[in-house]
C-alpha cells in the first residue's frame, strides 16, 4: 500500500493512472477543481480497491493556497510516498499570439502553478528523505514549434525545472519522474482529428505506473515518441523553418 497524492485528479490521464493505484490498494488523496466530477472519480476508485480516498479543492492559479493545501493533504494521508501532478490546459496558439494576457494565463496554469507546487513538494519530500514526485510535462516542450510554442514553452520550462529538482533531491533519496506524453485522446484534445500516433489514457496510465515502480527518470509515452522527438530536435533550422509543424 502506498500513500498517493494526485493533483488535477479529474484529468483523464490522472484518472487512468489512479485506477492502477486503486487496484494495488493504495491510500489516495485527490485534488481537483471540479468538485462534482471529483466525487464521481473518488467513488469509482474506492470501488476499484483503494484503501481510502480523500479529496480536496484545488485551483491551480490560487497559488497562495498551495502550501496549506499540500500540508493538509500530506497530513490527511499520514505521510506521502508518491505525488502525481497532472493538471494543465492546451491554449489556443493563435489566441495567445494575439494577446499577451492569454499567453500569460497559459503560462500561469501550465508553468507557474506547477513550479509553485514543486517548490513546496520539493521541501516536503526532501525533509522526509524518500518518495517519488511525478509530473506530466509533454513532448511539446522538447522544441519550440510555430503550431504550439506557448504550450511548448510552458511544458519545456517544467521539464527543465524537474531536471534541476531531480539533481537537487538525488542525494536526499527522492525520485523525480518527468512524463512526456505525445498525442493522447482526452477531453483536452477532443476537437483534434485522431490518427495512428494517438494513444488512449489507459496506455499512458500504465506507462506512468510502471515508470514509478522502476524509478525511471524521464519517459516518453508511448515510447516511440522518444525517437520522433530526437529527430525533431535534430532537424537543422534551415529545413525546420520550411515546415509547418
Ligand atoms: N492529451 C494530450 O494529448 C496530452 C499530451 C501531452 C501532455 N498532456 C498533459 O497531460 C496532463 C493531463 O491532461 P489530459 O490530457 O488528461 O487532459 P484533461 O482530461 O482535459 O485534464 C486536464 C485537467 O487539468 C485540470 N485543470 C485545468 N485548469 C485547471 C486549473 N486552473 N486548476 C485546477 N485544475 C485545472 C482540469 O480540471 P477541470 O476538469 O476542472 O477542467 C482537468 O482535470 C496535462 O498536464 C496535459 O498538458 C496531455
């Protein structure tokens, strides 16, 4: 049995991962914004075998509340083995290009709130000297591209922050996992036409669960995205700038 905190627990990817924690009989603390949806998810996870399921309210942009919220969650769980940070939005790239306000809102939700949470969590895990911090970033953070560089910059900043946090917490015995999914069929991407590169949330959930068990540091999910992003990172600018990626 592990004590697991899930932030953004109503996310489709988080829910798929949480089902595997529940099956193991873990004790769960779920934080999310939509209280109605959260109570449905909590009931389902209890039926699936979770030892206990506690819930609390979380609004990513209310950053002053993060510290007390995390302290209450860790107290509720009576310690913490794993945290999964999953919340996020996919901003409209054109709207962001037209408005600094839209861009900053996207950065606030996808980067600043995550950095705020990780600063508190880093200290909590460092003090206890054990556990895993897992955060959903994205393949989009690997290279800025014209089609989604606001989201890409937001996730890229999170990936670099995690790199540094991992380096710092290594000597404390704390494991830090960066999760980089490719295209996943969730409410966030409901409007997109789907194709062969798309994965279902259950598949990503299994990858996250296994990566936590094996204490992996960075995963692409599904794994073939590691090769795709390697190629995308290596394409020289004189070719890259002719594409519409
Ligand atoms: N789907 C993909 O293709 C894909 C690819 C790479 C990475 N990711 C990342 O995977 C993570 C999970 O996304 P998903 O695909 O599972 O999408 P999802 O089902 O739409 O989940 C997004 C979650 O973020 C929450 N959220 C958004 N803004 C929030 C705020 N201000 N405060 C609190 N919660 C907020 C949503 O809560 P509400 O229900 O209240 O709106 C929802 O629970 C995200 O970090 C996303 O960037 C997704």
